[in-house]
């Protein structure tokens, strides 16, 4: 018996402009509805808390869990109504520093900066990157992919400094504006979501910081403050966590111990594969559906 935990970021009902969403982080509303219908008809769907409780008791479960990362507003406006329609529960992992304000996740800032500039080439060798042509959509997509990969590998403070250089080097063309897919939740949105019987909430740090790039005290601040903020704003107890980025290099034994001390009962990675009762509760596997072409692992020929 195995359990599959699916990771989503967003569900979009808007057409993309330029290279926006080229990596498929936001699945289309039509595809998402087909997927949730398929889960209703062909899988046992349960809450992440149910899986954690079963594993803690030494029992396996056979089925699927649905989760969302970050805090995109389309989670509330597009995804949740579909989840409720098909009776599919989901866990929403929230990066609290982006809720109720105009902040953008830095990966979206990189994509937007490259997408919405009239600059056709840029030399980033002085900041440890390289020369990037930006004269075609394909070149821009390649630049975004390489820049994000580089910035994910360095300490948080260095990343923020280089991000500032990048944005200053790539001025936005006249009339550019933030895409709807980049909009994040308000606390009113979160409170309304928390009222749904289909929803449970989890922590995803304050600033979407990669834990392994931080010293211990800042890890503690990121995981504790996000938990406290969600609990204060919603009245819901928060015991579930997902690592930002979520690769094996993005968390450490030290960060796992800090999560335990903070009161988290589990932590989800973005490692592919399925889970059993022998999987570490702090290294739960979770493929990212749609992102960079990751397939949905269930048949989609279910009844309407």
C-alpha cells in the first residue's frame, strides 16, 4: 500500500502573455478540473493529517493527498471551488510574508523581469552568471531557467543582493504590469479558505527561504513565525510543513530538528515517488504536477 502526495502551486483561468508560466507552475483550470474528477472517480483521497496520523501509528494508507505551495490567490478563487465541487480535500502550505501585500515570489520576479524588458542581451558575468541573449522567447526561457537555478544554490542574503542587481539591469517596458497568476492571497482569503471543510493549512516559511541556506536562528524564525501567523489569523492549529523548493539539498538534519521543536508533525519535500509508513515523516515525497512537465499520475478518462 502506498500514498501519493501531489504538489500544485496554482490553477489559472487566464491566458499567459509572453513567457509567463512557461514552466507550467500554474495548471489550467480545464486540466485541473479533469484531474480532480479523475481523483474522485479512481482514487481514495484523504487529508495529509490522516496520512501523518496513520504513519505515526505504523499503518499504511493506499491513496492520494492533494497539496498546494506558496500562497497564490488563484488557490482561493479558482482551485478551491473545483476541490469543493468534487469533494477533494487539500492542504495549502502558506508563505506568510506574501499574504496581504504586493510582494512577489522571487522566482516570479526573475521571470517577470526577463519577460517584460526590452533589453535583448545582458551580461551577468560580474555577478557570477553569464552573458544571456534575450532576443527570442526561447532565449528568455533559457535565461530564466539558468538564473533561477543559480540563485537557488547560494545563501539567502547573496541571492537577494543579486536579485536586486538583476531587476535594476532589466527595466520593465512601458505599460508592463504584474500578471494575475503572480497575485497572492489576502488574509481574508485565507480565513475564508479555512472555513471550508475541504481545506487544511500548513507552514511554508515566512519568506519562502530555502532552509539549508540559512543559519539555525533564521531557520527557527522562518518556521515558527509562519506557524504563529497562520494560527493567529485563522484560529487553526498548524502542524504541517512543506520545504521551500523541497529538494534533498534544501533541508538538513538540523532544520528537521527545528521543525520538530516548533511543533510540526511532518514536512513535505518535492522529491518524486510514493510514500509508505517507512517513509520519514519529515521527508515525505511529493511530485509537482505540471511543473516542468511532471505528469499527473492517474488516468483522466473518468466519467463527467
